[in-house]
């Protein structure tokens, strides 16, 4: 293979990594918006902003065409937010779907006019 093929493959790989970083960045912002006032500890919120700042900063552990370190920090921030949300009782995931109500074990418990 000649040099142009390697350059094209490198450019495609860089674009895929950039797309992954952008998708993860959008997910971090959505998760942060969901958890702003849900009783999430300051540590988890600060970790989100640290990951975002690291992603856009010019200082990296790996050179900029390689976004593995940025993606790794964003994933750590998302996992931390998800764990903090679960601990706070915030429903995570599922998007805009509504939860289906669970039927009570005793059918009489679900009716306000039931005596017993």
C-alpha cells in the first residue's frame, strides 16, 4: 500500500474517534442537565466539568489526533454520574418512555374504595 492509502485510513480513523468524542460529550451534557438538582454530590458534577474541560483543552496525555484519553475521561464522568444518580434515586436511561405502573399484589390495595 502506498502513502495515500495510509493517509486516508488515518484520516478515517481520526474522524471516527472525533465522532465518538462528540457523541460522548453530548451525552455528558445531557446527563449533567438531568442531574443538576437531583441531590447529586458536588464531586460527580465537578468530574463532568473536568472531563469536558480536558476534552477541549490543548493539553493531553496523548496527542490530539488520538482521542482515546478524552473518550476515557468522558466515560469515567458518565459512569460516575450514573452511579450517583442511581444512589440518589434518579431514573437514568430509557429516554422519554414512561414507566408502566406495577399492579399491586393484592388487587384491593389499588382501589381507594376498598375496605379491608
